[in-house]
C-alpha cells in the first residue's frame, strides 16, 4: 500500500484544484503526470485494486467548501475525493496530493467530520480523523553570560508540524525562513552563529544559535524573557463581537522544556 501511495505521490503532480469529477481518463492523468484532487485519488484507487487491495473513493468537502449536511448527502455538498483502503480488518484514508505528506497524514482541510464512502451499491459515512498526533516538542537550553545569550534548541515534530517543516526546508534560504518562523520578522534579539541540523530519526531539527539583545550593551541589569521564540507579536483576537467560535486548522499539542544556566 505504502509503495503504491508513494509512487502516485511522486508521479502525479496536483494542479491545486479540488474537483469531484474528472473528464480525462485515468490513463491520461497518469501519463500526463498532473491532475486535480479526485483524479489523483482515482488513479491511486485503481492501482490499489489492481494490486489486490479493497479500495473505494470517499467524498469529502474541504473547509472552504462548507460543512456537509448528513441528512441530505447531495453531490453538490462535496468538492473532492480521498481514498479508502482496507487491510487486515483496519482501514486507512489516504490522499497523495502533497508530496511532503506521508500516507498516514491527511490534509488539515478535510479533518474533523464525517465523510461519505462510495461502497459498491451503498453509501457509508466515515469519521475522518488524523492517525498521527500533531505535536511539537522543543527542548531549549539557554546559557547567559556577561554580554550575550547562547541557546540550543532540539525540536521533535510529528504529524502536520513535520509536514510544515518539510515544506519550509524546500525553500532556497532555509535558515532565513526558519528564523522568521520562530522569531518573526523583527525579533527582539540579534541572532548570529545559526546552525541547523536535520534529525531524521526524531523528525525534527537541532538548532544552535547565539542571541544578543538589540539596542543596548549595558548588561549590569538584565531582563530575560524566556519566550525567546514563537511569541505573539500582537493579540490575534481583536474582534469586539465574536459571532463564530475560534477555529484552529487542526488539533495540536505543543510543549516546551527550558533549562537556563
């Protein structure tokens, strides 16, 4: 299953469109190497079936398309397709559109509600939940001396956190992109001697750098804010009247352990 998933993921590029139907044959989509969301999954389903797997299409509605009304499952409520495959009494939901996403991680915009599986001559509602927990763990060691601060950060990323980091790692200037992600475009500290090492075993990164506070060289009195990264620059909740609940893209777990020497 994973081999077939990886093959489709690497062979067919997603054209950034969500569609429910395809006008081209699956052979054309495969040969051209590009297709919309459902076309890519139809190719995956066909290859899985040819390999002897039990596979079916699952109709989904992305976040931007709106919520599904289960009492009236009309085709107009859905705008994309993912893949159901059953193995040894368990089932997996797959979507090979994104080349950075492994088989056991679904895109965040289809999570959190029921989806409709087309199963031979009947329809079955399926819950769509993430198999892998979305988590970020940072172990930070800070050493303060007379004129500077040195910090070492070990990160362990799972689920969509790891996918996001893989996408960031493809950027031309990864160090600059990572600095902006963790410290913002106008950090309180000057960052120097930045080194980054990928940790494939833990699916994370070892980051080492030196920071000095901007605008002063007087360290006779030193105030240190332990939130040296991932801090909010401003309050994101500014509406006077909130008519809709706060909606995060996906459930997540973030942990930080800091040691200050």
